[in-house]
């Protein structure tokens, strides 16, 4: 794996420098990437759980002979 690069812009001197991440920056980059991956997995699991709960609720409504439109008409 190649080391990520960082672009440093010095606006006072109008210079740019591209260099490898140092050890601290690399550790923070890995930590941030791991946290982002974990959040994405949690968000996906939450969305799946909501979809399953909605499908289960709609199935129960259908078993009672009701639709979501019927509930809306009742103000629920």
C-alpha cells in the first residue's frame, strides 16, 4: 500500500508542498477511515431494520384488511 499524500498550501508565501503523511497523520487517517466504515455499516443496518419493520407493519395491516391509505384517512 502506498502512503497517502498531503497537500500543504502556504498562502502567505504562495507555495505548495506535497509530502507523505507523517505517523500521526497516518494513524488519524486510519482511525477516520475505520470510523467512517463502521458508521456506514451501522447506517445500512439501521435502514435495513426500518425497512423490515415497515414491511412487517404493512403485512399486519394487510392481514386486518387495512392499507396505509386507510390509516392516513384516520389521521394516523
